[in-house]
C-alpha cells in the first residue's frame, strides 16, 4: 500500500501537468483566433513594406528559441501565477486603446502581451522566465507607428546626406547639401525616407538580438552592448551607401542610383554591417577574456 501511493501521486501529477499544458495550448489558440484579423493585416504589412520584411522571420525564430528551452521546460514546475492576469489585463487595455484610437501598434502588441499573460497565468513563474526571451522577441515583429517612423527617419536622412556630402568632398567631388538633397556637378540626389537607413536599422537590430542570444549566454552587459552597437553601425553603413551612390552618380550618371545597382549596393553594405557586428562581438569577447586572465593572474599567489 505504501509502495503504490507514490506511484498514484506521480500519475496524478503527470495528468495534471498534461491538462495544464492542453489548457495553455487551447487558450493560446483561442487568443490567436481572436487576433487573427490583426495578425493577417500585420503579415500583409511585412510583405508589402520592405522596412518590416524581417517580420517574416520573427515567429520562426521565436519558435526555435522556445524549442531550445525544451529540456528546461520539461523540468519546470507548472504552478500558475495570478500575476499573469495583470499582464493579460495590460494586453486587453492595449487592444482597447488600439480599437478606440485606431492604433495598429497597440493592437498588435496586445497579442504579445496576452500571450505572455496566459503563459504566466496558467504555467507559472518558472515557465514564464524560461520563455521570456522567445516571447519578448515577438515584439520585434510589430511595425512601428508611422508617426514614430517620421520622427526617426528624417534625422537619419539628414545624417546620411550630411556624412555623404562630407565624404564626397573629401574625395574631391563637388557636392552641396540642401536639406536632404545632394547637389552634384551634373545631377542631384534626393535622400528619401527609403534611404534613411531605417530598413537596415530594423533588420540589423533584429540580427543583433539574435546574435546576442548565442553570443556569450548569461553575459547581459556584453549582449546589451552588442545590440546597442547595431544602431551606430546601421547609421555609418547607410552613410557609406549614400556616399557610394553619390560617387557612382557623379561618374556614371543618375541612373546608377536606381535599379539593380542600387539594390546591389544595399546587399554589399549590409554585408559590411554584418562584418562590423562580428568584429564588435569579437572585440567584446577578446576584452572579456583579457580582463579575466588579468584578474586571474593578479589573484593568483606569487
């Protein structure tokens, strides 16, 4: 009788765990169905707007990160927390604000908040902590509001145009800047919103977050520096791209600033940005190892 009791308790615990998991999957499926029109519209934005085409990769990458946590999830205890109701309530508030104000960003963010709230409410704190990064990573799939894009894009246009003119003049090419218009000897270039670098900034920021996830896990400071470093890298690389466009337009005509050549420049400069990101990661790793060895030598007995 005493030997059978633990077996019965273990079986009951297993059944309860399975029921909790099924309940969690069912509620997430229901939430996804409720948000289906919002999600479909967001998917169309990813396909139509090149600035957010990286959104097509966010969900598969998030699922991959979650799958990598499987061993930890199997050992995690399922004990629902009522704190999840608070996050779920924030998701409902975001949806209400989005519906009343016509704010798509709030509506789309509401889905991620609802997802996080359901996990914490039904699965508990430990599971929530394990899945926090894969779930928070989903916020990168939400396109920025156009009002914020306008605030960010125009200064980026001015920075790219100003740096490009400085580079062109350094190479002996006559160039004059008027707002976001670069006047050359035989033509002029208009640094439009599409040339602000916002597209490469969003893509590189996403790449930086993914790269930081695999780069020295547990070293939050180095990971944060790596992610933050994507911003100046994207700005510098975009200025190089505009400068290169100016050189080609000056020597071969304005036609080189459009079409295949323009797209090919984007591929080359994004490859340059990726190389700079790798170089930054390598530098952080070298610096961390250097200080670790130095501290070990200082602490070792003479």
